[in-house]
C-alpha cells in the first residue's frame, strides 16, 4: 500500500514515511492509494476478538510495510487496561430505541482522541526505526482542546520525541486547559495562542512547510511530525472503532450482520466523521453519515450548499472542540470525490487560503450529499438536550455529544428514517462540568471547577475519572501566551535553534 498527497497524485510513499512525515512537503495530506475492503465474514470474525486484535487486523490492511509483530506491538501496547478504564476500550450504551452511544472517552484523558493518540506514538517510533531516520522527532500540535492533552499524554517521555502543543487561550474549557498546563514529562511543552483554533492550526501548518525552519531542523538532527488528524497515523485508528462497534452490536444481537446503520458524529475538523466514511468505503454497511456542528456551522452549510466559506463570525461555544472554521480533513474527502484530481484540490484550497471560500462542482456536491447530511445546534439547544436526555433516560452526556443527539433527532423527524443509529460520544461530561451542570440544574453554578465536578458526580451518579480527580493537586507548569505571529520564533527557541 502506497500513499499519495492530495496535492500531488504522482507521489508514492509507504505508510512509514507518511506517518513519520505527518504532512506532505507540498502541503497536501497523505491518503492511501486504494481503500482496502472488508467483508461481512471478516466483520463476523472480528466480533470474536478483543479490541486490540480487531485494530491489528484492520491496520494490517493499510500498513503493509509493517510486520505483523510490529503491528501487534503497537496495538497491544496501546489498547489495554493500563491506559483505558474498560476491557472493551470503547463502550456502547443503548440510549433509546435503536439508538446507541459509542463512548470513546474511557481512555486516560477522557476524550475520543485517546483512541488514536495512545497508538500513534508506537506507530511513529516504529516508522522512524524502519526508515532509519536517526533523527529526533518534533511533534507540533494545534488543539481545540482534546487533541492537545491526548497527544501530550501519549508522547510523554517517549524516547526520541519532543512535543509542543498550541491551544487557543480563551477557546478551551477550564478542565481542558488545566489538563494541558499540568502535563508531566521531560519532552513536552504547552503554549496558549491569542486567537482561535484556526490561528493555531494555520500557524502550525506554516511552520511545517517553512523551508528555512526545515533546514535548521535538518542541520540539528531534528524533523517535524504531527499528532493532529492531518497525520494518517491519527486518522487510521479512528476507522477501527466504527467497524469494531458494528461487530459488537451484531454479536450482541442489536443488529443482524449485514444490516445498515446510520452514524452521527459531532465534528469540527472533519477527521472523526471522515474515518466513518473510510469504514463505509471499506464495506461497513453505513446508510447515512450525519455531520453535527455547533453554531460554527461551516460544515453544515458546505454539505447543504456546496459552498465552503470561512469568512463569517467566529463563536466561542460550550462545545469548544468544535469551534473550528477550517476543517482540514475535508481535503481528503474532496480528493476522493473529485476522482483524485490534485489540480482541483490545489485550486480550491489555494482559494480557501487566499480568499476564504471555494465552491465545489455540482457533481462533487451530489456525491457529497449521497453519503452525508448535516445539521447544527446552538448552545441553548445543546444544554436543553443534555437536560432532556438526563431526565428521560438517566444518561449524562457532554456538550459535543449533545450536539450530535440534537442534530440526529432533527434528522429523524425530518426524514422519518428509523435505521438503527450509532452516535459518537466524544468526551466525558466531566471535561465540561460547568456547562453540563448548568444544563442539569437550569442555572450557572457559582462553584469552582472541582466543586462542580463533585456536584456533577452527585447529580449524575457517574464515577469521576481518576485522571481528572487527580488534577486538583497538580501545579501548573506551562503558562506561556503568545501571538500567532510569534509561533515560529517560539518553536525555534524551544528547540534551541
């Protein structure tokens, strides 16, 4: 299996190169040269396996330059009860008739990013050894909240790596900020950016593709890689949990092998729902992919109109991990929908960078709407949904998951589609305790962050994750705050260049 760049179809690199580089030198994203298939017999076989073995089976289809032993080393090291609070790794809760919550937040940082970022360090270190690069890997991360902590935790004290994380100063929850600023490890760094997530992401991409910076790194025996979902090694593990969830639902008799399901995903950067699309293209019986946005509804508007326009007001919401106006992984999808037309991708994403907008062709719009539909939810409806779910089903969900539930309910009412549906639940409610508690109590709380967690535990009867409970006694190590324009100099200083 070789990997192309979305901006250069002639490129052909192996998976070890794609993972170690993170992003193509031309600024494009790596995509597999073909999408491997998975049959229903294979899914039936997967249903008898533990999660780590399911992951290894699927990874082997994409990482053909990795040996079986290397892949199992990665999966066995990542997916175990040392890292996750449950043997299942991802839990499935039956919310209401024919609707299931895929709980992806039982890992060490209580967010779905753990599902990929626990295995990515093993992918990356294995890839570097295979390519005999003999360089220290510098991982740059832009985060809207959850990726940062999950990446820091995954790469903490991993030999031969250093990780620098940038987050929007006022664009993450207090708990997310606390998780990052108290991070332990001798190879980690965290810095706030005065701006939003798109400022962080654009800054990181600019540093990645800066020839002067790359030359300085090369001379110092360093190289960049990424832990964001622009790295194929981040996206691939996300494909696994959709296939795994289907296998579990069928094995438990909730669906029959071969039945169609819908998948609902709250998303901002489009990676999580793109992974579900790849699973569908492999052969997973998915009927509709339902993209749920908060009031920063650039994806909803795009899917409904074919016009992508980031030139709009940016809102800071109670679902901050989705406060994004530039959805990087959409480039991978459009590359596939255009028949791998790299020239078209260069044109559209060049226009996005310069003018902030582009419009896809009618053919691409039609192909997009064949698989996807979209809706959005504002903060008021997000909190109302949290309250309603708790009152009706005694289930407490976080703000991002509530967006997905609200959008799905509207989809079901509009279409009458009763297909059984899997909703990606992306974070523990304790990561957003202020908003969740406000939703349950009907008014903002005057308690501090940790008192709110205790109050939410009393109200919800959910056990407080140990990783969050321990934060109260940790001191903050990282308090830097800089402008986006200073990111390049900051990175070079941190690396001693």
